[in-house]
């Protein structure tokens, strides 16, 4: 009987040990993003604007936000590929692993995850827009929507008329 109890205790401890280890290895969002920031390069809005104004090399700009966010405003010449679809669509968009790709979202977190996924797929020159489209707009750079050009003039202010649009939320 004692031998059986020892065996049962051993089996239970062997089952419980991996569960305890896995429970201890769950990372917070901040930990994951901190790790990704060491792997993925970010590009500032100013650097992106310079690259976009210079036509020396091919640059693919990808907006991974939701449709609602995209409708509120987007950066000129960006392609819209919502997060979750990017990994499935990227080879249709870009076949050259050396092409420079900049990914953006609203604040920069989702684009960091997307840039990491693109790196894992083999793309070598992938960047995340630092601060996302919010940072782009706060610099006064032009955005577009279905009506045409939008000039952000109050990105840093609490404007109640603009608060409904994700692009202007902090």
C-alpha cells in the first residue's frame, strides 16, 4: 500500500510540475513588447517621411489596423492588411526578402508584433513605425481618408469633435 501511495505521489508530482512551470512562464504584455523591441527596429515618423519623399528605393508601407481605424485616416501609399491577415497575404505583396517594409498601427504595439512575424517569415528589412499613426499625425504629417487629404492640426489637444476617431486617441 505504501509503495502504491509513493507511486501515486510521484505521478501526481510529475503531472503538477509542468503545470507549475508553465504557470510561472506566462509573460505580461509589457515583457513581450520589451523583448520584441530588442529584436525589431523602429523608424521615427521623421525618418519615414524622409524615406517616403525620397524615391531612391522601394518601400512598402503596411497599415495593420482595423477597418474602422483605417477609415478614420491613413498614411498615403500605405497598403491595408489587417493584423491576422498579414502573414497570409505578405507573399502576394512582397516576394523579395530584402525589400524595406514599414508596418504601422495606432500606437506602435501591434505593429511591433507584426514586424516580428514578418522577420520570422524571412523578411530582413522590417521596421515598426514608432508611436504608430498617432505619432505621425502629432508631427503634423498629412493623413488621408475616403474624403481626401486630412491635415491634423489638433492631435495634441483634447478636441471633443475628434475624440470618436481612434487615430486621435492616446
